[in-house]
């Protein structure tokens, strides 16, 4: 993982590839690499779909090694949704396979000279770019079917669906999972539109003949990994909670807390929550003879295994087990309490290549505008189908929740920096509100998952209904997250390392024994801070100010039932989140 | 004109009116008043369609007097299109009549408690607010017909069409002209959406029994007005040019200069320009037995008389003589060279209550996206019809050019601060590019009309193709404009006062003899600077930075034919425009 593949899609005669060493980027991976490259090479005021934007796809520092949980891959660019810097990351097989092929990053740059669609194929012999207009406007599932028919089913695919080709601001980049299905997505901020703007439909990775990346001190590395896995298995969330019901275990928990955004963030509890909870989902999956939960990771080397598979009543595969945020977005947020409808919407999102959070939020705003009734699952399916077809309604929805609000004159639009809020109301869980408001990414729970400490009692306890301590909590979580997102580690490891100092040490030992460095906990903090500073500077140059680090005004004024709370963290504290 | 009428539309039991004195706002009018009120009373980060935004409608300082050309009225708010402060101004009868009724401003505030639609009626006996759901979703023409049937045809009406009720970001507020037709609009920035968000469909003004406003020194005022009118008649632009062919006299002039944006700002000359020029328009109007040009002002007291009336081939009234920017927006920008199509589109815009510039630009971007062919007038009519109906396509277009670009993944979107550029390409006329980039309003030619000096030789000469001297020119014009927009004077007077010191002095004499003040030319400059500073501060607090004071990147890179020039004014000079 010591080289970078650059593809200039604007070269005369078709895309031109260049392989370079890491140069100034040596030692970086994942988010640290994507954000550093974007900040260094992309003019902050450029058009996100123009020649000057770049798309950087980078496995984490430990991806491709035998370290457990190291299968996350980062995608960076200037976001078509927010206008700021973006790192969206994904599970699936891409990180491990790309890393084993020796690439620290693939960078797509330039602007296509015509509308030819290309695919990239990389194996042990190198990389090729091949024109393939037969893939045009195919869904991710059909695209992957065609690619595996051609390249075999052992490959890992990185693809965009029609949404990416249409350059919709809610378009994702799909990464195939262990079953070579396009179920894992770099979901947020429209990264798929940037890939679409480069005219690249698919990147196919075949690591046959390649080996796991070798640690500089293999014995220490093995020992550290053993401690690491033991630590993850020991913690109640990573060892049991997530495995038992998947991320959707949160539906009942968050609903109980009163922070479950319902009917476009109108209230904090959904009376249909039990119908779509992780418990109900597992029961349904088991009834239908599926694998249920607790059985399934999204990439090789996962020991948390939070995923599963969703089958319909006839036992046919529909989609992977929908994540909590997806169940919320298409469920409670739209008043829908039917898991079959939600799974269908999840499948459509995955196939079109759309962010489930943004789409659920967009449909929620459309429902508030009267385009459909809250709770009408059939209407939601029809609306999402329009996005796949690129009808005018589909274009509005695919432009995201903020665009729907603008087109329909809706005041209640739950976005920050133009990106929709996920499945936690910031009034009833104020810590996540600080993260939504201040992260460089636009509203994003994964940027500093204050739910851990506000609700789950991980990493301490902070009263979710009160502003006290939230800014400091979010600051620390955002720093830790930026570092974790650089390692290639799944963010769920945070539960264990927040609570168990020896597990955090095992992670540091993994990093050091792999690279030969001698990082301390302080160095990890410094890495996270450096990433955040780089991103903040890009955003400032792109025109972001503290006015962008705010929740929508209505959340400071309109109380959320059942606790009847408003967001109360003072602006002055929000402005201190990055002051360390 | 010593009182303010405030209407709190959110009061329990329906809108509640309060009349107050001018208080701290004493002496202000027009843009100086609207921008001061917005800056003082509206939180910069509020939602433009929410309870905290206000709509301020204010005649100019000299409106309602016998001073010639004093019939402009300013509308201020936080803009739903740009997110910044907005002053959109209009001709028509509103300014004179409202001023004679004694009101310096009407301020709509709060948020409606339900969806009842209201009209406001003001005459010598005071103001009333009346629920009238029979007006719902009527076009401006039908609305005015209903209102004149009820209140007589001597009234002045201020109304919104369906676009305003739908809260579309391109919605205008219409002001009736001397024939009580809704042909004059506060067009830019979505002010109509803010009026719609307040649930007010119409304001009807009847000044029967009211007198002209009296000057403090009537004799001096009369003498000053005589010199004023003489000065306007003496200048070739205000005395002849505008009267002969209306504003559309510019089509041939700008096309000849190579700065006529054609096919969504793709090239700088349109081969159909002659077909839609002011000369062709006058000929067509005369052929059809209309009044032609040179016959028509938009308000009482106009001596420039740049307007006319457009009739169809059967002699039926269609619309007022379309302005140059409208002819360009729906004409050359969309490749359409048919005046009947353009007039029909103008009529539809006026009826739905839409900004002709924003709609032409939006349709141009949609054409670039392949939604329709450039030059297809029928398609343009059908697209605009969708806006009136509020279909999804109509919602996209009515959200403005930037929204169309986002929904269709188009890079070439000619906007600044989210507002579409008007009829002058900033590459071939670099002075107007400085104004587009830096004005507080989003791209707006009227904020500092550098065409005067770059092309028309008014106020000196600056090479339009060169960056030199453009920042200073735009600065001076923006300052002067902010002051003129506060007086209630039509901006076209600027041609005369830029070239003729005695005419500028006549304007100062008008102001002084009316109010009893003793302003100098420096005081006028100071007023303009103060207005701009107030607006800049609001925008900064709303999150605007110098990154927002930029043209789209492509205009710095892609040369415009026939001169093959890019926009070359350095960023550093743009950042000095407000440094005086």
C-alpha cells in the first residue's frame, strides 16, 4: 500500500493512468489521506462536478492486514451536497482488497471529454481503464452482475448506480460485501455524483495472487490483534449488543429516550417503533428462514458481525439487514411501520445508489409539504422509484432534503450545511446536536457519536436533555473519530476503546507493530486534530463560517415531545468545539 | 409619510395591525429604510420563510411628491433565494400612492396560524386586513381584476401570484402600473415567497382624498424639479434613447459588444438578436397598431417613458413592452428569436409572479441539461406553464437557476450567491462582473450598472474587456445606486446625473428643499456607503464570506466568443470593493 493510482479522465483519447509513490502523503490512510489530498489539490471554490474536483478512494492505514475490523474505506472530495469537504466511508470488501493490491489511494481527476462511460479493472498485473457503455444507467445490482460475469465473483466492486450517473447530490458509491452484493455504501454528501461526473461507472478489484499486508513486527502485531479481538468481544456493545440485533437494536432504545425523530422531526417518539425495532426485525428474519442477525459481517476480518440478510415472505433475498438509520429514515421519519416496505426502500436506495438517510429525510420533508401522507409506504416506494427514473420529482428528492424544502417552501428542514440529520433528534440528545452543528461534514452522526455517552452510557454519562458537557464530549469524540476513520477501523470499535483502556492500547499496538512507528495515545489525538484542522481550513476557504455551524433555528424554538425540550447548547460553546 | 404600518400575521385571531411613528427610522426611505429595518429586526440566520423574517415595503424618500421619476418602491427581507439581505425594487403606482397615504413602510411580520389568505386595504380612513380565500392561487391578472371590481380601478395593487403562494424562490411581488395592470415587479430574490409565507395575497391602496406630499420649501422644490426634468430631457439616454425603443434598445448594443449571453452564457453573440431587438420590437408594435414605444411611463411623474404595450397579431393586449433583460432571458439566453413567444413568456411570468431573469436563466440551465432544445419556444412556454401549476418540474425551475443546476448536475450555472446573472456576460463586460460578484444582492445588474461606463460611454469610459479600473467603477456605482434606491428615483436617472453635474445638483436640491435638510454630494455618498455597510454586515452574520463574492469558476477559465476573454479582475480587487 505504497502507491497511488491517478486517473485523469480528461486526457485526450480517454482516461490516462499514472502510478506514483506516496510522496508527501506517506504514512497517511483513510480519512487522513482523503482529506489531506483534497485540501492540497482541490480549489475550495471549484464546482463539485467540474474538472478541478477530485475523488479520492483510500483504504485505512490498517486495511488489508489481518487486524480485525480494518475493512473501512474512505471516499473524499468536495461535496456536491454541502459544498464543503467530504469524507464518506464504507464497509464491504473494497478496503481490504484495494489495500492488498498495494494502493493507498485511487484518485479520479479532470473532466471527461465526452459521455463515454468507463470501468477500471485492477489486479496483480496492474490497472486498466475500459470503455463500457453497456453499463449506462444500470442499477448497482445489475452492474455488479455484469461485472462478476466478466471478472468472476471473487472480485470487489466499487460502483455507482443511476443516481451517480445523473449526478444527484444524494448519490452514493457502492462497495460490494462478502457475497459480492452492492450493499455497502459511502453514503453521504453525494460522492457518487462526483464519480459520475468523472465518467467512471465501476472499479473492479481482483486481489488473486496478492497477500495480506505484512506487519513490520509480525509477532507483536499478532499479539496485539489477539488482545484487540478479546477486547472487542469483552465489551457489551461490540461483543453482544450489535451482534444480537444489528444496529437496529437502537430503535427501541432511541424511541424510549424520546429522541427518535418522527414525522420529519415533529415529535420524539413513534408509536410504530416496536413494529420496526431490531427485535422485530430479527424475529421476522428468523421466521422467514433467513440467517437472522448475529451472523454476518460486511467484510473479511469483522468480529462484531452486526449485519444480516433480509428475505421477503417467499424467502427471496431483498437486501442486507437494513441499518438503524435506514429503518428510521424510511420508517419513523416518514411514519412507516412496515419492515417489508422499509427493506424494499433500502434495496431501491442501494440499487439506484442513494443515501438512505438523505432520501428518508427528503421524503419526510416532501410529506410535510403534502406531496404524500405520512405513513403511506406505497407512496414512499413510488417517490423513490421516481428518483431512479430521474423524473422531475425524482430530481428534487435526489437533490436532498434541503432542495425539497426550497422547492416546496417548507420551513422545517432538518439539515446542517445542506446535509440531512440522521436518526437522533438533537433536542432530546443534545450531544449529537453539537456534532451535527459543528462537524465539517454537514449533519452526520458518525462524525462524533455522542449517542454513546448521552444514551448508551459508553465513555461516561452525560444528560442527553441538558447542554452541559456536550461541547466537550463532541469535541473529544470528533477528534477520536477522525483518527479512527484514518485507521480503516470500523467506527463501532469506539464503544470498546472508549470504555477499555487496554483495548485502546491494543489498537495503538496494532498501529505501531504494523508500521514500526511508536505512537502514543497523544499522537492519535494529534492525528485526529490534524485531520479536523485540515478539513476546517478547506471549509473556511470554501466560504463556511460559524453561521454554518448551527442547527436550524426552529430546533432552538420549537420544543420536542415528549420531553418538550429545545436545543440549548449556546452558540459560544459550538464555536469552541475546535478550540483545543 | 411619517408612519409605519406593521401587520403581525401571527396574532391569535388573525393578523393584527399596529401603526407607529418612524422612531429610529426617521428620515429613511426606500432601500435605506428596508435594509435598516431588516438588519435591525431580522436575525440573519433565521429561515427566510419563518416567523422571524419580515417583509418591508417602503416608498422612496421623494415618492409621493411631484418630483419627476420618484415612483420607485423598495421591498426588503432576508431572501429565500440567496439567504442574504434583499432589496428588490419596482416601478408602478405603489410608491406614489402608498407615500401619499402617509406610510413610509408596511412591515409584514410573524407567521400565520393557519392557511387563510388575506388582503389588506388602505385608504384615507386607515387600513383593514380582510380574509379572502377566493383569491387563492389566482394569477396576478385575475387577482387585480377581482380587486378592482371590488375597490374600483383607481387603486394601486401590490399582489403575489401562485408562485408567491407556493413560496418559490423566484417569486415576485407585482405592482400595478398606470393602467392598473400587474406589470411591474419587485422581481429578484424571491420577495414574493416571503409575502406568501405571511399569508398576504394583496395590498390595495386607494389614495382618493389624499394629497401630494408637500415640500418644506415649495418654491425651491418646484424650481429644483424644473431643473431636474430639464436635465433628464437633455441627456441622450434619458431624453431620447430610452424613450425611443425602451430598454430593449440594448439588444443590438450588447450583442454588438460581444457580451450578450447566449445559450446559457455559452457565447457572447446571438445570431437571432436582430429579430428581437428594440428596433424590431417597436416596428412590430407599431405595425399592430399599438402605442409603440416612447409613449409610456410605468408611474405618474415619469418623464423618461421607456415603456410601451405589446399586442398580439390580432391587436389584443398581451403584456407591457418586455424589458431588455426579459427579452434576453427568454430570448437569446434560450436561443429564442421570436418576440411573440417572449412576450407570452413575459405575460406568464407577470401573471404567475415570477422573476423573468431568474426564469430565463433557469430554463437556460435546463436546456443545457437537455430538458429541452435551445431555441424551442414552445418548450419554453410549456416549461413555464409547469411553474404556474406547481408540478415537480415547475418547482425545480421556480427554485431558480442554481436549483436546476443542482438537480440536473450542470456545472455551467451562471449565478452568484444563488441568484442568476442578468443579460450581460461578465467576461466581455468585466465591470458588471465586479458588481455581480460583490453586491450584497447576488448577481444583479441594477446594483452597480457598469454597462453605463463599459459600453455606453456614460460617466467616462472603461475598456469592457479589461480588468483595469473595474473595481473602482463598480464601487462608485454601487454606492451611488444604494443612495438612489433610497430616494425613490428610477435608476435610469443615473445616466443623467453621472454625466451632468448640474442634474446631480438638481437632485440634491430636490432632497433638501423637500426635507429641509442641507445635504451635500458627500452626504449622498455617505448614505450609499451606510446602506451598503448595513447590508454587508447582515450578510456576514448570515454566513457570507469573500468566497461568496466570486463569479463561478468556469467564467475565469472558459473564454467567451467572439472576444475569447475570461473574467480577469483579481480576487484581491474584488475584496477591496467595499474598502473606502
